[in-house]
């Protein structure tokens, strides 16, 4: 079931970025906070779009603590990738730091390193959505234990019923 359409998700992400970044633009962490909130909105929106509202409550859903821990790790990776890009540009070889393309007005485009960063962030989001929407892996030993417990209860019930028989 599709809950959100792509234009709705992208419009909401843009608005959230603007609403978070505008009051925090005077601080050094403003862009990081805005990117983290936008990334969170995008990841959870696409996960709900893909899996529906059963993302958190279905029988085969991942535990909420696991989802939040994976998301926190992805947010830390996001900030690390973005901060690395802003500080490591001076240390990069020239072929990685030069712009890949320029337009007819002389404006420079992104460098190869910035394109690699964007690709890494895309795959980070894709990985997290896949991780969140994957069904929970069931341990076969737990299934055997549950089945054995079920049969034990049936045995206890049979013993109880046989003890109630009249002579």
C-alpha cells in the first residue's frame, strides 16, 4: 500500500530542511542538523511508503530499538561524510578536487569527490530503507522451542483430561 507519493515526500523534505536550517544558519552545526532531520524524514517516509504502517507493529517487523540504533549510526555516518568533505578537500589530489563540469556562464560544477559523496549518501539512505523494511530473520531454534512448548501443553492437557475419566 502506498501511503505517500514521491512529490509529497520530496516537498516535505525541502520544507523541513528550510524550517530547520533557517533559525540555525548562524551556528556551525545548522547545516548538519538540517541534513539529519531531512535524512530522517526521507528514510522513514520511504520506509512507510514501502512497507506501510506495519513497519513497527507487524509480526515480522524489526524491533524499534534496532531501527533507532541503525538510524543513529546512519546519521553519524552522514555527518562524518559531510564533515570529511568540507575539511578534506585541501588534502585531496587535484583530479579529485577539480570541478567535473562548468556551464556557459563560467559557474563551476561539483568535483569528483563531491559526486562520490553524493553517491555514498544515496546508498546510505538506500541501505537504511532496505534494512528497516526487511522482514525479521527468525531463528529456527526458537521455532522448534515454540513448537515443543505447544506440544507439551497438548500433552499436559491430555494428561489432565485422562485423569478426569470416570472409572
